[in-house]
């Protein structure tokens, strides 16, 4: 199957995870993504080796740069800026993580690029938006999405000694979905009207969207975002319970009366069905502490594996709290090919998380991330440079 975005050329001037992972999603769908990197230093994410397999594979780079081509280009060297502009002329989308002030200083603002390519879709991924006094403040997802955006506070237990720490790339990958949505929508708009779009997505805007229920409710001064952390919830069937082996199981039965009797039978506690304290949602709410205590005590009689087997036929929302490593063997993740195998040039094999959006039940194969500048000559030839011109730019240090 041809990629949905086949024929779309994307120019990525970005570093680390947020914007590069957006471009990876587009590459998954068939776009030709050209990653611009410094010819000697490359994307600084290439220096993160701590997640590698035996030191040979940088999984940070692979997860966020699969399927791209790389050009080694120093835009500050003599001729470097002109080469970038040549690339701009041949692209549909320009996407960047550089701060607004930096882009203007480098002569890479929207107006400058549109002079060379009036139909260029220009996409910016940033920390705090492009307006306001802090638009040019350095930002990472842990500083803005997680901390300033309220996510850490919302997820931290009230009695915790310190806020919950973010997982790697958590805010970046969430924001990448928003930016990819914006870019594909802009491609549709241009297809229909011929009009090019300027797209902005920030880590702060994404955090507020992810927490939009909390943010909206917080307009009411009586709203407590930590009420869900209560040990005795108003609905005992919407909570988490520990098992004998120290694992956890999550219940999300929002229509508690509908599921109460069947839940009790799967729990092996049919005696609770007719208990006058627990007959319906109202009385269970009045006796929430006692109800939670009975359920908690029962769950702690067996290991998690027992409860997974017992609840297999329960037609209600529940799930084990899985460890990240267990996702590699999750039956649904494997059946839907959410993990995709990749073989590197050196023969190393590893799994990457695939594109969360599938078209026509087709799951595209993934190819490894490119080495820094691996496609420099190839790309420059495609935009019309001769071998002599390429040699001259190499002598000047631009490539």
C-alpha cells in the first residue's frame, strides 16, 4: 500500500524529541522527511546513549527519527543558509523546534521562507507559545508540559514527599500528535483552497489540553483535582486495588449498579450482593469505606494472575496495572502490531512503537533512523546542485 502522505516532502530543522517525533509520524505515513543536522555535531539527541542496546543502538534517536533522510548542513557556515533555502523551495512542509527569536536572527522566519516558497506550510513546535514575555525561554517537556502545565501536580498524591517525575519524552510525544494533526490538516486545507498555513503547537498548550477537564473544572473554586486520590472513593468500583503479590488492578465501572452483582460473583463474594450496606450506588456511597475495605481485603487474598483469570469473562472495564516491560508481550499490542521490528544496518534488531494511527488496517514497516548526513549528496543532487557545487560547499564547511 502506498503511504497516505506519499509525495509530500517535509523539511525538519529540529532537535531532541518533540518536533522530530512529529516528523517520524509523518514519515511512517509515507512522507519524505529530510532531517537537517549539523554535519559534525548532529542532533544532540544522538549523544543520549543510556537507552542503547549494548551501546550499539541509540533508541532515543531510532524511536523519533525512523524513516527519514539526513542532510549534514551548517546553516551558519558560508553558503549554508542558501542551501537551506534551496531545500525550502522543494518542500511542502517546514517544521522546526527553534525558538521564535532564533528563527528571526537566522533569517528563517515565516516571511523569509514564504518568499522562496509561497505555498510552504510552516509548523512550529515550542514550549510556551510564540507570544508573551516568555516566548523565547528555553523549554523541555519536563519543565513546561509536566511541571508548569500542571500535570505533575494533578498526578501527585497529596501526601507525597515530592512531585511525580515524568517519564522520558512523555510531553514531547503527546505534543507531537497535536503538531502532526495540525500539519495534516494544513495539507488538506492547501489541497482544497491553495492556501498555506502557519501552525503552532506548544508544550504548554498540550498540557492544558490533556488536563482540559481539570482546567475547566478548576474554574470552580470548590473543585479539588486531588479528590480522585481518595482511599475511599464515592464509587468503590472506580478505584485501584492491591493484590497479594504487590501488583494492582484498576476498576472503572462508572455504571456501578449495572455491574455490581456480576462483579461480586467474579470477585468470589456473592455475599456482598445482598448486603444492605451495598445494595445500590446511594447506600454504597454512604458506606464507601466499608465497601472498599471488603473489596480490598478480597483482592489481597490472591496474586494478580489469579484475578486476571477470574475477571476474564467480566463484561466491564477493568485492567491490570502493567509494567512497561510487559507491554512487549501484551496480547492486544502484539495482535494490533503496535510494536514494530526494525533491523539496523549492523544487523541489530529491536522493536519500536509504531504509529498510533492505522489506515485501512495496514501497518507500515519501519526503517532505521539515518546516520548524520547520510543522504547529503543525494538530497542536494535532487534539488539541482552539481557535483562541483557540492564539492565547493564541502570545502567551505557548509556540508
